[in-house]
């Protein structure tokens, strides 16, 4: 099954690339606009840190690491698995039927059904910020890739949990997108500004700290304890999202549309 999913994944990504490059000019303009948007935001923070020096112990190099991890993690979600955000629509209009009757994994099929090519600009931004961070090493780069992948799993899990609301009520797509945006906004702030009860919320209710606080700390000074907390915490939220999805799937009633995909 894993091999079949991998072949399917490769096929879908090739199709997405062909679709994106139907107009090469538009494809590159979209990436360019994403880069301009990203670096404009980063430049704003550079000005702030250039003026303040540090914010609760964080400097701009720390922010660069955070931008690298958060950027690459979101790019993985948006480029390869953004279909999870379309699940509420699939559930409400019955399109999910076509995925249910497929012999392939339902959630995998639905999650890979949508992609945004412009987010390759986030990949370029993330790699640029990592290599400008001042914390570059061969081992550090491998750790950076691992942390970014785990942060992607967390982002995916958060959106999947929000998408499962559609099994219980209608009109949840916008709500899910807004809550995810809040999560992303929190994960792109200096982690050290959250203290006390706000830090607890930052790591639990809105677990944005798993995208910013832990990755930066591990890339600066690796400890097995923080690595274990980060890995187990992220893995736990991901497994919880799968539980919510398959629990909600039991409530699903087929819609009017039916087709084999």
C-alpha cells in the first residue's frame, strides 16, 4: 500500500507541475510575488531587530531560523497536501464519495487533491533564511529538514482537525482557514514574547511553539530532551488528528455526486 501511495503521489505531483506550467509566465510571476511578499515581511522584522537589538533574548538570526522552519513546513503543506483544506467542501457536496470507493487510501487521496504552485517561493525563502541564519552546518541542515518536516505534520494535523468539523456541521471551511491562519500568525512571532500562561497556551491550545520555539532552540543548542518533547508532541497531535478524522467519517452520509476517481 505504501508503494502504491508513493507512485500515486509522484503521478499527482507531475500532473500538478504540468498544470502549473501551462502558462510558464504566470507560474514564475506567482513565485516571484510570493518571494516579494515573504522578504517584505522579513525585512520588516530586520528593521525592528536592527533598532531593538534583541527581543527577550532573541536576535534576528533566531528569527531567520524560525522563518526557515515555518516557511518550509508550510510549503510542504501547501504544495503537496493542501487538499486537506478542501475536505469540508468534499464532505458537504458529496465529492468525498469518489474517494471512498477508490481502493487507495481515502485521506491520502483527498489530501493530495489540491496544490498551490506559488508556495515554491516559500521553499526558496526558507532555504535562503537558513543559510543566512549563522547556524549552518551539515548536521544542522539535516536537523533543519527533520524539524521542518515535523512542523509540516503539525500544520497538516491542525488543518485536518479543523476539517473534521464538517462531519458535524456545515459551513466550516472558512472557520478552519481562519483558525489555521491564526496558528500561522502565532508561529511567525518571536517565541520569547510568550511567557507564563500565554506560553502554556502557545504550546497547547494553539501549539505554534512547536513550529517556532522548539525548532529554534534545537538548531541553536541540541538536547535530546527537547528533541523528544518536540517529536512526541508533534506525533501525538498528528495521531489525534487521524483519530478525529476517522471518528467523524463514521458520521458521513453520501451526497448527490458520485463518480470514480
